[in-house]
């Protein structure tokens, strides 16, 4: 299925997911951080469509190439700050919660780094990209140009 066919088939679903994304953006949470999280979640879920799209958007937002190259190994490198590390750990915990409980450590680390509004926005961003990954991956969207 193509992106266009999906959008034409369920425009209300697309509008709802876009609305969630806009709500996250409206909080002022750093766009670069949001894109890093979306990239990591898309890597975990194996969604090539979303990964390509968010790599492009991350570059446009100014995410350094070194971070884009190493986001899958963020725990092992020093190019991510404490907020980015907390966000990536939180994103991984939420994305993998089906196979493992969301740990208190990830939650506490995220709470220390983010305000309640930021944590709510980050959680919404993770939930939304997980939904997009499942849609784009399962319906086998063609890679974006």
C-alpha cells in the first residue's frame, strides 16, 4: 500500500495521528530530541519508511551526523547529553514494554530530566511513532523519496 492510499482510506486516522504530533510540537519540546527518539523507536521496530523519513527530518532540524550515526549505540558513546540519554532510555522502555516491564530506573531518570509537560509530550511522541511504525511497516509503505 502507498502512503497516499492509506491517507485516502482512513483520513480521520491520519488526522488524529498528525494532531498528536502537533500537540507534542506545541509543548516546545526540542524538535531535535523528538527526532532522535523517533529514529531510535523506528530502528527498534524495524520500520524503514519511518526511519528514512525521520533521519531526513532530523538532519533538517540540525541533529549532528555523529548522533544520527550512533543513535543505536547511544549507551556506549559520549555524544549524547543527559536529557538525550534519558529520552532514549524512556523511548526504548516504552517501545519494548510488551516484552519487559517499564522499569522504575528509566522512569525516575526521565522524571529527573524533564518537566511533567515535557515527559507527557515525550511519552506521546513515543506512542505516536510506535503507531506510525506499525502502520507503515505492516502495510509496507514504499520508501519516501
